[in-house]
C-alpha cells in the first residue's frame, strides 16, 4: 500500500533511519549531477514534504524536522508544507548545522547522501557538527529511496545529436582542446558530471530533465582525447553512437563508480562546485589523486560560436513573435476578468507551440498576477492561482527551448481599462531606466559582472528601494537557461560568478525589477550578447551588449517625464527594431497591435 500522506512518509523515513542507527538526515533538492532542475526520480524533498519550490532543503531528526528556504519561498513553504510536521526556517539567517546542534545530544549521528552534496558542503557541515560532538555520516544509499515505494525510474528518453550547424564546433575538436588542457596541467583525465557540460562536449542533447535538454550521464575525458561516456546503453541510438565514433566509448551508467579503479595512481581533475562528494571520495579510495579544477567545458560553453549566436537570434525572433501574439491576446481578454495565472501561462505556451519549433519550455512560466507578482520566483499552482483582475499589474517571465537557442523574457503589463497608479508607473520607469543603463553601457575588457550591477539598480536606489535577486545570469544554447560562469549581481565570489570577466560571445539576461510585498511585482528582462565595441579615441579593448530579445515593452506603465532624451531615444530605437524583427512574422490584428505598441514615446 502506497503512503499517501506526508505524515506517513515522514514516519516511514524515521523508521528507516532508526533501522540504520542514524539520528537524522539531510534532504536537499538535488541529483547526483547537482542539477538546477532534477528529474522526477530525484524529487525526494517534494515527495517527502510537499514542497514544490526549486531551492530548499529539509532536515529530519527523530523527534523534530525543519524546512530551510530563502526569502523567495517564505510564503510558498507555508502553503505547501505542514507546519505540524516541520519547523519553518529562513536561510541564511537560520543554519541547518546550528539547528541540529540545538536539537541533538552529543554523540548523535546525522546522515547525508554523498551523491547529492559537494565535498565543500560536507567538510563545512562536518566541522560545524563536530563542535557539538555530533558525527556526520556518509550513507551507502539514500534512505528515502528505501521507503519511496512508487519512486519513478530515471528517464528512458533517447539522446540525439545536436547538429554542427547549431554548435559551430565538432565534438572531436572540443575533446581535443580538453586533452591539450589536461596535458598542460599534467593531468591524466577529467571527470565531468554536470549534465550540460557533458551535452556540450559531445554535441548531444536529451530529454531526461524538465526544461533542460540533457541526458543523465557522466563523462571521463582522457589526456589522449578519447572519452568514456557512462549512460544507460538503451538511451543511445545506433546513429548517435556512429556519429560519436570509436574515440567515445559508451559504457553503462551504473558502471561509473566501478570504473574509478582504472584511474588508480592517476591525477584526475574534478570540479568541486559541480561534482558531488562521492566522486572525490571514491577516487581517493582507489588511489587516484583528485585535483580540484574548474570543469574545462564551463567557460568555452559560455562563449558562443558564430553559429550559436546566429541560432540565438533566430530563436529570439521566433519566440518574440509568439510572445507578442500572447500580449495582444492578453490585452483584449484580461480586462474582461476571465483570465487567470494558469490559463494565461497555458495560452502563452500554446503560442510558442504554434511555431512548430518548440521542444520544451526553458523553465516553469512565472505567471504572477497582483500580489503573486511580488514573489520574484513565484510558481503558479492550482492552490495559488489568482485571476488577472482589471486595473492590476501582471508579470510573466517565460522562455522556450528550441534547437537553435534558449529564450528567457519577462514582460510586466497593465491590465486595464483604467490608468495605472502613479507609484506603479514610477517604479516601472525606474526599472526601465536601469534596464536601459545596463543595455547601453560600454566597458573595458576584463570587467566582471559585479562591476555592472549597480547600473541597473541606481534609479531604484535613488527612491530608496531595491530588488533581492541578481540582475543577469548566463544562458545556454539549447541547454540550461541558467548557465555559468558569468553573472551580473551584487558582491563578489568565484562561485557566484560575479568575479568572472565578461567575454565577447557570452549571453546574459538584463532583468532589473521591483517588488512591493502583497501588492505587485515589476521586471523587464531581455537577453543580451557581449560583443566587441569600437569607440572613438579608445584606449585598450572595449565591450558592450547586443540586444537579442525583441518584444514591445508596456508603454502604459511608463512615466515619460522621468526619462531623459537619451532614454527616450533608446525606447524609440528599440521599438523600431522590434517592428523590423517581428512585423514579417505577424499579420492582421496581431500586426496592427504590434504597430501600435511600437509607436514612439
């Protein structure tokens, strides 16, 4: 009999922990590749607690349990997770290690799955718990898997080749460059476990994870340029194996750990930020030297080839026409009071599907009406779905996966028929000004994303307000919608990506916002391409941004009096280009709507 209640599931987990003589267990949202989005088989936190957010964790002890989420999910966790079963904890203020030390007696043994955490996390947690006399224990198997009777199997989806016309580089060339790097660093091999890196190196794609076209697999690249690809053999069609050639040995995914024995005595590169604790642990067990190095695919993957750049432009144009059809539809239907968050998201997806080119969404659409729009990472559900009320703000952040590119766009609109309040127009216009400031900035080569972040916030800061998310993230080419190592955000730190200099060919989002709790949210997001710039009298090498996203921005929310002449010129130039890109794809009422939406300020 399947356990239908979360209380029963929690009880079953505690019984399993007792059987193993373990006093507690960490439950992250993670898979063995540390993916942002994980397959259904790895949704252990959701199965156990009911939580549906994309970031968070739980700790289960004998008599206590707690959910740890950040400010994005403060409301959602209370809606979805039973407060009688779990304490609600807010990170970073509340730390799991501190909570465990408070609840557990000296001598307690707290387990974790070494295939779901980094070595850095494990070492830091081990040190924190040791101060309280508590032992951190790496378990041989995940205890949730032992009690999850109807746990889904990993996806059986077949992989396919991403054609060279989209990648611009052959897989053999990429492996050769990695081999050269290994030899330069006096390394024998590299273990690559990040799914998008595996896909990029081999020029393959899959359908094992929602919204990210990757395949569950590992890759070992040797210093001679050959590679071992660990993947379920049934997932690899003959034509894929043939295209990869003899230099890529296809081996069963479940033989990955055993294959470490072949690396005994060798120096093996492993990325500490993108590889789990177990990989380091098992390599060292067999006598290999695990050398901490950044995944060699990360930076070249972020620098798009000419073919990838051209593909992005084509995907953005196609996607922009679909989003514009949606905005036209929304302008007519939403004021009637018959549209809600779910129906709006479904309608937007239908316009993308009508292109005939959509393979997946690039993430769950953020469809936020009114107060839900103030939750910057809101995920609509049947329980939270709100109607789009007349005379309110609606925020929609969405994207698509196409073979030639990955899209991500946010538009904030006013649901009429009345005029927007002055405060809403003020905040929207300040967000717009920040968006323009970042879009038009030139900067010297070597500039990191952290140096640009304040450009997008400055006009909000002048009004004493801010937003609690980064301004820009990297975007893949028919890969992950959130891609490193580049990022535009506050602060610094290599792990956050803000110290990474921006390089020509990188794609990022430009998405400042403003969120008034319990009332409304505003965000304007386009994707931009870092490009080389020629400047009169320039000294040294300079960069700037090419705008990739072309969809009208909501004119009714703009307070023209807050804009400079240069900003008005940007608006008019941008919408002239929107018309040029989209008009050939639209006709009839959609084209008339576009022409009106692109009128000068």
